C-alpha cells in the first residue's frame, strides 16, 4: 500500500510566535517584564521627578522647573564635595579590596594544614550584614572604649586617643578601611577560583626554564586571572559606588559633610529632608556618571580582550 507524503507547501505553516527559534524569547519574557516593572519604570519616574520642585511637606507648591534642579545641583558645593568623596571612596576601596583579596587567594592556593578551615573563615566578613559590620567597627573606632586606640596607645604609636569618626580628615578613610575588610573576601574567592583554573604544567615548564617566582607571577598568574580581575573589579566598583549603609550607620555622613557620598546625599535629601525633586536629581546625575564610567570600562576591557 502506498503512503502519501505531503510536500512542504501542503504542510501547515505555524504562526511566527510558535516557531522554535522564538522559544528563548518566550522563556526570557517573564524576567524581562519583572525587570521592566521593578527597575526601569521607577528609573523613568525618577527622571521625570527630577524636573519638578517636589517637597513632600509642601505638596501644593509642587511645580515643573525643567532643568532648574540640575542648575541648582552644579552650583551646590555639597554636591561637589560628595562627588570628590565618592571618587576617593571608590578609588581607594576597590583597589585595596582587590590587593588584599589577591594576597589572600595566593596564600589559600598553597598547601598547608587546615586550609579548608581557613577558606571557610575568610568568608566571614563578606557574610556578615553591613549594619552589623558598621556597628562593630564603630565600637572599634570609639575614642573612649574602642580597642584600636587601646592597641595604639599600648604600642606608643599615638599619645592620645584618636577620634577616628569625629575627625573630618580621618573619618572617610576609617570607613574605607571598614569596607575594605568587609569586601576583600569577594575578591579572594573569585581570584582563588581563577588560580585553580591555571594549569600547573605552565608553572612547571617556567620553573624548568629558570623563571623566578616573580616572573611566574607576572607572566603566568596575572594573565591567567586577568578576566576574573576585570569582571570582579567592575562588579565591585558598582557595588561600592552604590554602598551607603556602612557610612550611614557609622557617621550619618558627618562630621559635617566629610563622609557624604552621592548616594548618601541623595538619600538624605529625599528621605530625611523629603525633597524628592532635588534628591532624584542627585540620583539621576550619579547614575549617568556611573553609567559613563562602566561604558568606558567595558569598551577598554573588550578592546584589550580582542588584542
């Protein structure tokens, strides 16, 4: 008995939304919708709010001011002080975390007794909540009961107790030390994973050729963990730039404006002063600056990878 085989023209053509190559888009659609509702809609609303003089305790006085808030922003000395503090905050914290994380990863990559326990303990600063860390280091820095001053006085490093969080010239750097201690385990874990992906045969060949430990580090280790450093560094820049909880708990932005960063300044204006128009203007400006930095960073990273 002969069978009838339908030709491609006789087969029913499926609608475009049922075709197989659209399946990934259908699977991603729920996540994209949730992201759009939770992230992008508030961002758009924040941009529109920045064009208004909107103070919640004066709702009837709300009015459209266009770019008036941005003009006011660039004439605000506190904004420029907070911007400079943000640059110092990111420029010191991320390299210190990366350097300390690299050193820790190199040590944990060696064979020694209780290495597994050491790898577990090094995660503790990263696992603790930021508020707990801020309160703990606030006690450490306390000029009356803090352990740091007790140690320095005992070693005769200082003659009198140092008000770490009350001195405008020291407070920001004290908080940077706190966040460095909290964040270095992230780099340690990421770099340790990258180190374990480098074949040991490369070190053996370099050792046979007479390469010193330093040359092996420069020509084998650093290129091997380069992509990890680039990715982890970018993620940490974004996280540190937006971090304000440790500063808020430890100093509240003081003394004066010494520890004000742009996210904290926006929070204080919007949530404490209820000036949502000016607060969102600060937030939008900071987002644009951070986005520009990330774009330049990614462009340079991709160019280096292509080379």
